C-alpha cells in the first residue's frame, strides 16, 4: 500500500483579502485527518499564525507577507520552529506575484530566494502561475533559478506519461526539493505513481 504523506491547503479568499476566510473548513480538515497539514492564505500577523498552529496545522505558509513585510517572517523564524514555517512564492516570468497572483513585485525570484536563504528559511515552495493548472508541464525558465536552492517546484505538473520519470526530472533540477503539484482529478494518477520520490 502507498499513502499520501501530507495535505497542502490554501485559503485563496484569504490570500486575496488578507484575512482568513475559510477557518471552519480548515479546522474540519485538521480535525479529520491524521496526516500533517500545511495551511496558507491570509496570514498577516504572528497571532494568526500562532492560532493556526495551535488549532492543528503542522506548518503555516507565508506568501505576500514574506515579501512585503519580511519583519513578520523574521519574527516567525525567531518564535517558531524552522519546520513550522514555509514560504510560498508565486512567479510569472521570474517576477514575484503577491495578493493571490493579482500584484506584480519588482523583484526577481533569484534575488529573493537568496534573501530567504540568508534569513534561514528551511522550506520554500515556488509556483509558476503561468503553468499552474494547465497540465502542460513547467517551463525550463521557471525551474532554472531553483537549481541551487532547497525548494519545492509547483505548477503545471502533468502525468500523461510516466509520472515517476517526470517527477524525477524535477528532482534532478532541484536535488533537495520535494515536488509539489496540483493535478486535475481527470488525470489517471495514484499515490502509487510517485513512490520513487521518497
């Protein structure tokens, strides 16, 4: 038997508005699974983050705040365990996007990844929003900045042919990363397709 090893949850309403909008749904997920749950979207202060961790999330994901208010990220790294905090970066043509993909930041992915490394961030997820949901696969340009970082590439992963081999190619691009992807339910994919990634 093979099993998923965790659940990735994003409150998209919260990401756009800056306020947690789906707390009840998130609470239901954390209360009804034994799997580790990481939650992102709408966290704008350290109190919200602490509350989410207390209510059952194993990790909290910071996106917009990590870019716009790095002091909050710094406080999180000082007050919580390294494994409690994940930084998620959304990119478009190697430019960072914030507020649920609605605002472009004049800062390159490469530069910001270097800053996060200097701050001591342990886990980073990078999503190519131009590929996300397309099932066309990630572009080489979107993966190139990740080659020397401990990151999880995401966006556009497709499993039409040999899913394990495709995921292996991502690992080779970013040797220490774990692949993170959204896969449409119509695709013939099972958890068993990915055991070689562990």
